[in-house]
């Protein structure tokens, strides 16, 4: 079982859209997939029409295997299950701080489903916290969507510095450009500069700005299910292929 995290320390970068479309992309490849929604807002759960599981609160996520597995729900797509978020997830950092070996608790929780899935996709909240440290340690690949703007570039560099300072392998990072517009000079210049400075961390895949991706919330479905010819679909397919190559 491989663990793919969709993470950004900056909000609004297309992180959840990436998680949803990566999960669906692996299902289309015939993999058994669990999408684990770690963001208390529950956006990826919403996209797949799955309601929160109120029974999985507090430290039970990390300490009660039966509650964890019972909270998993099926989706409308064969081979794709969802572990939905709920608002209690906002307290994860408090419980992790109290637990022994708190920095590896997420990986231990996910081991309980390792025989049931080929791939686990984590949709992570946009911050650097005890939970995100768990994510960094558990993940085989960390997909980081970056809007090609100055602030997103700065956030990406802050993430790389954090990983270096905490002894976490930066080779796990797979940066992608998100919501990119080739007609914007700033976007073009930022992508060129970041590729030159951070070539070892991917940044070859460009997910273009797309109104169809914005409509995922309206359709409550991955973009490939209702807009197959959209350029973002091809970009997400390329992303899945690159993740498969890495794992």
C-alpha cells in the first residue's frame, strides 16, 4: 500500500481538487483506493457525496482500529472508498501532542487498512502542524500544488526549509503548478524561475486554470466524469502517471 499526500501550507492552491482527481485517476487504473479526508472542512468528502462520520472523533482516529475502519464509506465509483472528515479533526494536534510516539501515529492508523487498498490518498489541511509532520513521515509522495505567484513560491520554499530542518526527506516532494494561466506574464515568469531553482522537486506538470475544475463542487464529482476533454483532465492523468513512476 502506497500513501500519497496532497498538501500545501498555503490555502486555495487546488489541493483538494488534486486529491479528488488523483484518487479517481488511480481507480481508473484499476487500483483499490482510499481517500482519507483529513481537513475538518471536509471538502473532498463533499465532492464524493459522503457525510461526516461523527463517531470518529478525537484520539479515536489514531487509537481505535475498529472505529477507524467502520468510519470508511463507499463512493459512487467502484474501487474508491472515502474516510470522511468531521469538525472534531480540528483537534488532532491536541491529541497527537499527548500521545506517545505522536509523530508516527497516522502511519500506524493507516496500517490497519494496508491489505484492503493499493493506494491511500490524503487530503491534508493547509498548515504546518503536528498532523502535517505525521503526514510527511507517512507519505511515500507529497504532491504540493503551487499557484505560480510570488506568495505561493515563498510558501513552497518555506515548506522545503521546514522539511530540511526536521530531517524529513525532501525527495518525497512532487511539486505541480496549479491554476496556471499561460496568458499571465507573472505565471510564466514564476514557473520558469521555480523550475530553475527547484528542478529536483518536479514542477513539470501544469494544471491549467479551468472553469470545469471550479464546477466540481456543483457536480460533486471528479472533473473527468463530466468534462473529459478539459485540459485539466490530461494534466491530472499525467500527474497520476508520474506518481506511479515514483512509487
